[in-house]
């Protein structure tokens, strides 16, 4: 079976002066899937979206979106995509309704069809009441919803969302998530960038971690979690037991434990999948370390992210340091 | 929750470009913006009237020219200054669009790239044509007259709008270069000085030599002299620099040069998103 890709990039390079925003970025998003691009500020997420949506020409490498080259066939790419950026890209002086009608006309809807499509999207995103107010008077969530509505006037084959829920209230965030899931169900390929690990975990089929303009790791949310193992945490009754407990965990996991004097806990990443909670407790007991609570749980995506991007950075030690007392 | 598909969705966007429909849609957008916030437009259009009354009655009383005669000299000059005002307006609008992000959406739509600056400059042309009417009425009230033929008068209006169109393309390019509406606003205010260095408000004959040369090569001087000639208010000074001695040809030449340079530059700059 041949896989067709909604987004396929090879060795994308982009620099602004001395700043290398993209250093050989390879992305492959299978058609009809949701790809979550995670990375810290400055990792190159927004630049990648700008190159893939034809806003910025790459300095090197190539990319195809919906099967079209982003440089040579930019017009065909634009006809196939929807884009919602970090900053709501609507005209603040125009009302929500006027904005949607304008973009609909530019997408070749005839007069009546433009009006009808604008009205139904306003209703879909609960903007009917505010439809005739200037968009600059909208709250952040309303603007973002309007921006997403503008990206969905036609059904895009590939939808790009650049941090679509940054700073939003839970209601707006849920509406945007629901719209993304529904589009994905109907076959739209979605590439979304986010700093929220929960968002990627909730929406994405595949996660790409990018750091310093290149891919640090990729995989499904489950694979990524499995790759880093689990997280063992032990709570002791008094501070003097912290160091002995850390010694035992160090021996069991082979990774440097993190001490939290305030909470009297010691934690360590366990890459050995055969390690069990009873064994941890037994070893602690055998070493005479008093334990009042212990857990062995899958790491949060935050922990995955911190470790994997740090390793991708070339540093060998995990970014786990003793927390100050 | 209802579905995004609903009933009026269109899945296919035709790949054929429709530059005229796109430019008309963009023109409509600018007119809607003016309707939503008419303050700026009213301010820019009433400014020349304020200046006519201020210069015509306050400063004019200190000039060698009799008041009535000076006001008749001033009206065509103010119309010429209005024509040059396209720099300020064009610069502000283009930089505002870049600054506020709406340009990014337009640049990801499968629309004609040239339609964005064309829509902006066409809207500016339309509002200028209407906005000149109050100034003309007040001008007539303070004693200015159209003394030439009706065809020549139409020619004067046509020339004024042509230069306005040209300067608004220059402004559009500058706005795409600046991409920051505060800076564009401040620079725009500074363009107030341009008509002061021309024959818009004062005759250039008495200026010191080098300043006279600068003023006469200012396109606003050619425009002012052309307007005065076509309205039958004054003949061009034969001893002036070429654009002022032949003001109609001079204004046409300035406009064509500005358009030939800044239309392609603006379209290209817009297509590349200011990079």
C-alpha cells in the first residue's frame, strides 16, 4: 500500500540573518491524520508553518502540501489549505460577518453562497450574536474561533493550526478541539503546533518534537511515553531518609534521581520496563529506608518532552537536577 | 453541536484566478472599513478646508497678494496637496494590514496577489474623488472660480486623481516596507512638509535659488501649476523648471514614472510578504 502524504518536507532550511530557524526539517504527515508538532518557543514551529503555507520561501530543502510543491505550485497549495495562525488574521475593523463574506468571495463563493456559508459558520462557532460587531471588540477566544471559521469556509485538504488554543478559555479550547476532531474524521490532514502537551496527546495521531529547527523525536504519544519508560517516585517521612532513598533508586533505575526537600520526595526515570513497584518497595525496605508512599507511573508528556529534546540537543545527562530546599 | 460541513460548504476552489473580482472584493473591504470608522476619513478630508481658511484669511493677510487673489491661488494648491496625500494614506493602510496580521490570511488564499494593493489604491481613489467635493464647494464660497473651459476643468480633476493614484502606490510600497503602523503614522504626519516645499501655498518665484529649484522639481508644484492652468486661474511661469513650465506634461510624466516604478514594486513586495 502506498501512503499519500498531506504534508511532506525534506531538509527544510530557513534562516533570518544569523538565526537558523529551520535546520533540515523533515516532516511526513500521512493524509487524513493529525500531526502534533511540539517544541519550545524558538524551536522553529511557526517558521515551519509559514514555509508550508507559502507565506515564506524556504532557503533550502523542499516541501509538498496536498501533493503540490510549496514554492513552484504555491497557488495550488493555497487552494488546498486552511490556516489559523497565532495571531488572529482577520480584519479588526470589519465585523465577523463581513470578514467571513470577504474571505468567501475571495474563495470564489457567489454572492448568495458567500452569505449563507458565513452565516452557518457564525452559528457553528457561536458567533451569531457578535456577528455584526467589529472583530477588534471580540474576546481572544471569539477572535480565534472567527479565525478558525475563516479557515473552514471551504473544506481544506490540509489544515494548519499554529498554537490554536494558546491563552484560550476552556470553552473556546473545547470548541476548537471538537472542530479539529471532526475535520480529521472527515479526512482532512491536520498539522498543529502546540506547547501544550495535553493538546497533542488529545488530538494527535503522531507527535513530532522539534528543537532548534530539526526533528528531535517522532512517534505516537504512546510510543514516545514507552521510549522514555516510567517515573518512579518515593515519599519519605523525614528529610534524613532522602539521600538513602535516592541511593536505592539510583541503583534500581540507573538514572540520576531528583530530590525535592520540600515535599520529601525522590523521583527517577525508569527505562527498565521490568521494574515493578513491589520491587522498589522491597529494595527500599531491605535498605532500611522508611517509605510512606511510592508510585511508578507513565511519564507525563512534559517529562517526555524535557528529556527527549535535551537528548536531541546532544547533552547526555537528563535535565533532572536536585531541587533547591 | 452542528457540523462544520452543514449545507453550504464548497469543497473545490477553482484554480483559475479572477483578479478583477478579487480587486473588487478588496475595494469593498476598504469601503466597509471607512463606513465602520469614518473618523479618519473625515479628518483627512476636512484638513484642507481648515488650511484654506487658515492660510487664506490669517497668513494671506500678510502676503503681498490681495486676499481674494491669494485664496483663488490657494484652492488649486490645496487640491494638488490632496493629490500628494496618497503617500500618507497608502503607507498607513498597507502597514496596518501587515502589522495586524490580516495580510497573512490574504496571502494564504488562492487569490490574485495584485488584487490586494489594487483594491487599496482603487478605494483610495474613490474616496479622494468624493472627498474633494467639500473642498471645492468651500473654495467656490471663498472666491475661487473655474475660469477655463469645462473640458479643461475635467482634465484638471482627471490629472489630480491620476497623481493621487500614483502617490498612493508609492505610499503602499512604503507601508509594505515599514510594516509597523505607528512608524508609518509618524512618517505620514511628516509628509505634511512636502506641499510646504512646493508652489501649493506660495509662488516659488521669490524663493532663494537652490530652494526654488527643489520646490519646482517637487511633483506637487507641477500639479499645482497644472491645476491653476487648467482651471484658468494662472498661467505657468515660463522661466520655471521644466515640470512647472509645462505643468500638464510634467504632472503626467511624474505620475507615469511613479506608477511604473511603484506598481510592480508593491505587487512584488506584497507577494513576497515584505521579505
